[in-house]
């Protein structure tokens, strides 16, 4: 299929877009300050541990990477006091790759069980490039309404 003038790009039928003006670039507009910055070597990962003492606490995170995507997942340790590989822990938020170099990522997780939660930034799939990741993580204590809801659910399941 071609245009009447023989052009295979069919410019008479398809309106090709142009360059996007720089004022619409999100990355240049978002200037977030992060608490931590780490360099993750090619083929490796970086794990950050947070102790959750009460059910109903909320983990809140924000992160961005420089230049390329990064894997991210959350795990719950099954053995206290030991270093564990991701495969030995309980997966709470499945590991997946995020284009955090284009748009900063953020999210929350309500922790139903107390324990050590491990946030894992994964660069094991990259054979050539190290990744620079900037992140902030907060642990929010449960509010009174959440505590009552958890107590009520616990009482209902124990009957």
C-alpha cells in the first residue's frame, strides 16, 4: 500500500507527529528530594530492611532510577537475624521492572503481619549497566480506626 504519489509512508493518510516540546517533559519538571541514593552494580541487587512491629503499619516508598529501568519488589523475611536470598523469603509485592527513569515510582503497602520487610531493588537482569537509584521509604503507624478494624477481624477469625 502506498500513497497516490508512490510514498510507502502514506503521508496523505497518516499524520505523523513531530518532536515533543521540552516543556512537556515530566522528568525535567519533577524535582523530588530523596533520602538515599545507591549505585547498584550490574547483575546485582540492593536490599533495604524495615522492621514492622505492629499489624496495620503502612510502608510508603518513592524511587527513581537514572537512565534505565529497575526491578523492585517487597519480601517478608522468614528467618530473623539472618541474611536471606529473595527466593527464601515470602514475596509480598511481586518483583517487576519499572521505568522509573522516565516517571518516578511511588506506592504503599499495608503490612498485615509484623516482621522484617525487605525492599529489593533488582538489577540482576542487566549484564552491562550499573544503575543509580534514589529512594525514600517511610513507615507509618496504624491509626485508631485501623487498629480497631484489625482487632475486630482478629476476634471474628478466632471464633
